């Protein structure tokens, strides 16, 4: 009986026989036109990247971000549908008729507790404890919008039939929206999808990408209050149940697969020490390499929660807060995109860009490496090391629904820490802006290839059906979108954050508004 890795490698070898790299291409004239169309938006790209950075909204609370982006799309001729899949900040923006339907998306949320001034090399929060773009999600949707506007213009001029659907990754850091998009049928008629994600590199990949699938679940225990000193025997501690579950899980880790990743936070530990807590909650992420393995972890968590409740005389309920499928990218689409990535090439970094990158690395004791001037080789199952588990991205849910790839574009500094203030330092600077421009060009060129070359989409669908779906099948674990998450945080933080919102009518860049000179190479108090 072959394991999942062996099945994946066998499928990849079969794919290398069925498909050879082909230049699925629109005309050179069309591609030059779409590149020029992106270049013409350089200023607007800078404004969009900076504006979204300044809003700094976490998952399900991307209210101003969503309104800002949809307004731009509507002004450029896209039909916007808001609140899709039961998620208030989610939307689709569509344009075109006939031909293929190509979906384009990127994430728009950020992370709690990583507020950071951009353009300085030292840690300095804009608002202490507030959320911030510590993964650079402020740059992805501006890239997609610029690519879509440029593609639309070339399609109109050349009478190319086809349709575009723009969509945002809401609450990606919670892994809590894309599975619901699929469930709601947003991708039912889509022929292919391009997703983009910020990086310090410029490249793409195909096959099993080595990222874990994941289920996010909160366990809430119910007990009985009592005076913690006077008559504790009359109480049943929900916090005891949480701690017992966590202890049990940590003992169980020794006997779990090496590929699993599991982590938790106690979201409610009770009120005050002299009252036995009758309510306590713990929030888990269970991650592993396949749909079946994720389900096994989830089932194990449920067993330990039930056991903890029984041991403490409490009861327990669970609530799914998010889900992400393992990532598996399409080979023909990746090959086509990679040719365009090579044709576009890296941004032209100047001395200021390199100096700031080095200052950030040295100030924060990170490995020093220059902003790269070389496109990353196409990542394949043959040249990637076998994954032993790691992070997750709910683009996987779309990848298991329609042929999909992720393009990583170079808008950040090498060797930063993910989900950290270090990853926010460059994200409203010329480094971010330049990376978005080249990324948008590659996306637009690849969309034109899809629109003008039926064989590309046919091969992509063939790979999806006859290679990818032979390795596993889509088995999500879902309830309802957890749209209440982060609401309390933003209700408290937004009034303090609003004074930092970017005003592009008054200031040419966000750094200008903040009084930060580019490049600032020493710590700023």
C-alpha cells in the first residue's frame, strides 16, 4: 500500500511524461501592452499598498480595506457583489463576457499585536498592542487590482473574450474564509485561479507544496461556580478541564506524526481567583499533511476534550473556527506563469533599497542578504525536499476545487520572521511597491495566456483531474464563518488607529505622512 508521499511522487512522474514545458502564450504585442498598463499604474499601486497598510485590519474586520478596494474596482468597470458566502467583508468583482472565467485573489487581513511603523529598521509600534501587517497582506490585492485593470484594457482593445473574477482572502490568518467561498459556490464556473502572496522572492511552484492542512477549533468547558476558598467542593472548574486537556495533548505529542503541528491559546480562563470558573475555553489549531491526517488530529482533540470534561465533572462543546486544505498547485499553469515571471524579471533595486534591507537585518540580528536580483527557479516535486510539515494557507481549498497556482512576488526583505513586526518594516516602502509592480505584470501576462490559449486551460484541467485528484480528495470540516472574531479588538483599537490612516490627497506617500525619510538606516525613537 503506497503512502501519500509515494502516490504524490508517482503522480508527479506521470505528469512529467504527459506534459512538457510549453510556451502557452499571448502575442508579444499584447504582453508588452499589458506590462505598459501595469507600469502606468505605478503611482496608484503605491497609494493602494500604503492605504491598506495604514488601515491595519485583522480577519473579519477588514471593513475599510474592503470598502476602499471595491470602490476602486467599481470605478474601473467591475461589477461588485458584497458580503458573499455570508462574510460581510468578502466580495467578488467581475467583468467580461464569453470565453474562460479566470479568478484572481489575494489576502487582505493582518495580524494581532504586530503594529509597526514602516520604513524604520527598529521595532516601534504605531499603536501599542494593535494589529499590523506583519505578513504583508496589504500588498496582494493592490497587485491583483493593477493586473486586472491592465488585462481588462488589453482584452477590450483586442476584442478578446473572457471574464475576470476578483476575490479577497478574508481572515486568512484565521484560515477562515476560502473554504466557505467554495461551499457557497463562488468557484463553481471558474476555469482557473491565480493567487498571489508576498515574499522576498519571485517565483511559483506546482504539485504538493508541502504545506499542512488545518482545522481550527475552540473547546468551551462548562462547570459550576463556588467560593474557591470557602467551599471549593461545591464547584466544578471549567479551567481545570482546559488545563487537563492541554496537559493531555502535550503528553500525546510524543506519539503523533512528525509532520503534525498543533498549538493553542486559552481564550477564557475564568474571572477572578476566588471564584471557581464555570466557563473556560481553549482554541486549537490542528495541522498535518493530508485531509485524513488532519481529521485524525481533530478526532484525537475531541477525545481528549471529552476525557477532560469527564475527569473534572464538567461538560464541553466545540466550535469550528476555520479550516484549510493542504496546498497542491497546477503544473501547466505554473509553467506558463514561470515563463512570464522570467520575462518580467526582478525589480531594479537601487542603493537605498539595499541599504534599508541591510539596516533592518543588522538592527534585528537577522542573516544579512541583499534584495535578490534573480528570479527563483520553478519549484517542482522533484527539486523540493520532502516536507515534514509546517504552515498552512486556505488557498488550498480553492486549489482542490479548480486548477490554481500561487505566485510569490518580491515585496519584502530576505530572512525576516513571519507573523512578526520585522515583516512589516518594508511593507509601505519602495521595496513593497516595486515588488507589486513586477508581480502584477507577471499575473496579467499569465491571464492573457489563459484567455488566448485554450490548450493551456485544457492541460490545466487534465492535470487537475488526472494527477492531483489521484493523490487525495477534498474533505473539509466546516460549520459557519466565525465573523465575530476580532470584533472586540477593533472596537477598542480603531479609535487609536484612525489617526494614522493614510491621506494620499495630502501626502505623496505614507512615509511622507509619518515624517519618515527614505531610507532611514538607524533606529528611530
